[in-house]
């Protein structure tokens, strides 16, 4: 698809994400992810992730919401984050082996690592995050948890204020339209619609695949094939 000019005029701070994913970047990311991938699960698609997370270089306070195998945090800690960075890992699932492995690795490297277990929208999780931050704000927050419309709007409302001015809020699966074509209980709007609504007030930029130009969010024309892709909100 060709984009109208105004849809691709990304700000200077995001120009680093426009260059295509390099083979070296991808290889380095996949090497770490392979160590952490859960048994029986496919390797994650990292072509777009690698481009978007160029903005994580040197981040001193990083929050990831929805962490599962912890491989994304391990990759960022090894490749991008500042030494001794504060890392807040939020998930309501229990992935004991991955949690242990990451905690061991990060402790050995001197990171200030915190696992917060619970619903990321809940009061106890909010209180725990605020307590760890103790007045600080994050350089980067990655939202990769639930993919419904309502959840995404709420997650944005709660976590955007925790990003510093000049920092970034990232959402994964940012084009997922939901199941509007389905009948009954399954018919619902997805994260993609929430990103479109949020973009009306908070400009977002989509990172799609290894080399698509950064562009503003657009409604999708089909129901399939929209997992992956990231939305980046410069704050
Ligand atoms: C797609 S996985 C995360 C993948 C990981 N960020 C990565 O890059 O590989 C989604 C995770 O979000 C968690 N999750 C979903 N809804 C949540 C919620 N409301 N609060 C906390 N965690 C949630 C799930 O337990 C799951 O581990």
C-alpha cells in the first residue's frame, strides 16, 4: 500500500525506527529469544519488534506489561537497556521456569529487577508499580498483555502518565481489529480500534514488518493477518 505523505512524516525521534531491520539485529534478538522460548511455542516474530525497540537504547527505567517467556526482557537487558536499569515485569500468569531464569540472569548483571504478578489494570498492581518507581517515570513502557478494545484504552490511561516526557509507550498487536465479523460473544472490537481512537488525541506511529515506512494507524481492510505490528506513542 502507498501512504499519503502526511501519514509517513514521523518525528525526528522516531526516524531511527524507519531503517529496515538488519540481519545482524535480527540474529542477535532471535539468539536470546531462542534461549527463553517456552517448550512447544513458536519463535516470536521479531522483524518489527527489532525496529521499534531501537528507541530503547540506553533506557534506565523499563516496564513490560505481559511478559510470558521473559525473552523480550532478556534481549533488551543484554542489548539495549542501561546497565543497572530498573526493570518492572508485569504479568498475571505463572511461568516459573522463565521467571527464575530471568531473575537469575538480571541479578547477575546488576539490574534492579522487579516481578509484579497480577492484573495490570488492578489497584494492587498499580500500587506496586508506583511504589517501585517511587516518584520516577519510565523511559519506555511496552504493553503486550490483553488485546481487547476496552483493556487497551484502560492500559493507556493508567500507564501513559508513567512515561517521562520524551519517552515512549509501545503497544504490540496494534492492528488487531478484533472479531467484528463473528457472531455472538466473539464479536468484539480489538486493540487495533483502540489504537485508532487513541491516535485521534495522542499521535501514534505504526511499525509494521521489516521495512514498511513508519505511518499513522489506519483501519485494516481484512480480519486476518494483523497480529504482530507495533504502535509507538512518543510521549
Ligand atoms: C503475548 S504474551 C506477552 C509476550 C511477550 N511480551 C513477548 O514479547 O514475547 C501476553 C501476556 O500477557 C499476560 N496478560 C494478559 N492480560 C493481562 C493482564 N490483564 N494483566 C497482566 N498480564 C496479562 C498473559 O499472561 C501473557 O503472558
